[in-house]
């Protein structure tokens, strides 16, 4: 599952956050990017109503209720979720090119401050009305995430950077290359368990490759030359 670039737009009420989110959606969706938005509200607002069928499902213990109508599909989760949890869910639903959250000023995601508000950690940009500059920063974020998604995500430090994210940044900003990641270069085995990618470091990958090839070469009809191997185990 690829990580998606997420940016949170925060500011006090009436600071123009929603207008900015709407403008960003128009801009990026107009460039054929798949954009997803999240609206965070500190209120007790619920789209569900006591006595409705969906409310009854929830009361019976459903962990998530999907309200599917002829015009819309809404996913109702009967509890508060932090931005990171919502991001995880979105990753499982499919990949978006950009996720824009309105609010979540204290989340870890890169953020844009709008209006007169104290700057929070990981603020990428303080918006001063220069839309082109903000767009450039968000495009940088998308490009960085693309590089990060090309790397194995092991954070092993073998490239000299503490994390894959840092090498991705160096590729984007300096003259580093994807080939500076040895693990990626030497990757011989792609492992999926229950459909999910499981990153394998160099030595476990060598072990899996050597063990399987050795066993298969002993089988009738399999020659010494094994260049590509697919194996699927089902229950
Ligand atoms: S060597 Fe590759 S896997 Fe290890 S931290 Fe660097 S980029 Fe990530």
C-alpha cells in the first residue's frame, strides 16, 4: 500500500480555511489528480440520527456502518478517529494522489497555517495569499512521497540516512538517486502476505530465495535455471 501525501490546512474559524481547501481541490482535481478531503470538526456533530436504521445498526454493535444511497456512500464510524487512523483507512480503500484535511492543527502531518494563528509543529507553509507558492509546496510534497513510495520503507540506515523518508528528501533536493538505496537495488524477493507487501531485508531475502530455489531444483521437470518464481498459498 502506497503512502499518500497528506496536508492539513489549519487556522481559526473564519480564517478562510474552507475557501482555501475548495480552491486547492479545484486546482489539483483540475489537473486530474485523485483528491480526497477530510473535514475535522471539534463539535459533537453526527450525520447519524437517533432512531434511523444506521443508528440502530450502530446501537447493535456494528463497528462501521456504510450508508449507501442512490447518490452517495457514507462510511459511519461511531467513534473519534485521529488523522493518522483516517489515513490508514484511506490507504486501504485505494490510493489518492493527495489528501487535504481541514483542521487537525495538532496532527503530525505537514500543515499549512491560514490567518493569524500560532504556528504548530511541522508547519510546511504559512499562507499569505500567494496561491502559486502554496501549490508549489504541495507539489513538492507529492513528489517527495512518490520517491518515498519507491523505497522499501525499512529505515535501516544503510544509505547513510536514518530513514527512507530522509533519503527521499535528499533525492528530491540534492543529487542523490534511488540507486543509493542498496536494499532496493539488491531486492530479489517481493513477498506479499494476505495481499499486503512485506518488506524483506537483504539477508532474509537471500535466505528465502536460496531455500526455495534449492528445493525446487530437486523437483522433476525443474531445471537449474530459475529466473522468476511465483508461489501463492491459500487456505
Ligand atoms: S538503505 Fe534503503 S531501506 Fe535503508 S534507510 Fe536507506 S532508503 Fe531506506
